[in-house]
C-alpha cells in the first residue's frame, strides 16, 4: 500500500485557490472537492470504485486535514465523518436527490457522496 500522508502524483492533479477551494482530480475525475464557504466536501468516484480512487480520497483527507475517512468492508464503501457517524457511500446523496426530484430522477447518484455541516 502506498503512503497515505500526501496525495499521490500518478495521473493526479491537486488544485487550490485563495478562497480555500480544493480539488483532487484522478484520471480526470474530481474525486475530492472542498467547498469551505458551504462546509461541504464532495467525494466522487465517477463510477470507478477502485482502490486507487479510495486511496486518493483518504490521501486528500490526510494532506488537507479533512475530517472524513473512506473505507470498504464486504464490497461496500463507507464514509466515516468527524462525529464518528458512518454512512454507506452515496446513500445520503441519492436519498436527498430523490426527495428533491421525485422517483423519476434517473441519474445514478451512487458515485457521489457529500460530507456536510463541517467547519473547514
């Protein structure tokens, strides 16, 4: 397993701006986006739930001091928040979008997970 303290460089780009927005892109997919003004962190697999995608998410958390951890157990991805609460990856976002748009909403939202209500 590679190191976990800093974001790896292979096919990966890290972007930061003066307002605190951060983005980690792996193979063109923004796997981590940090929005400090809203207190949200958006995790996105772009449909690739690979070991490297998960590693980049956790490396970003460690490098930038972000309060989450992504792990896998029995083929299911989980996100642990700073409060110790654990959620199935993508479930909260799917439920939120379904409530907003009703059952006709077609997009597969299991690729995205939003960690909310953070003080960044």
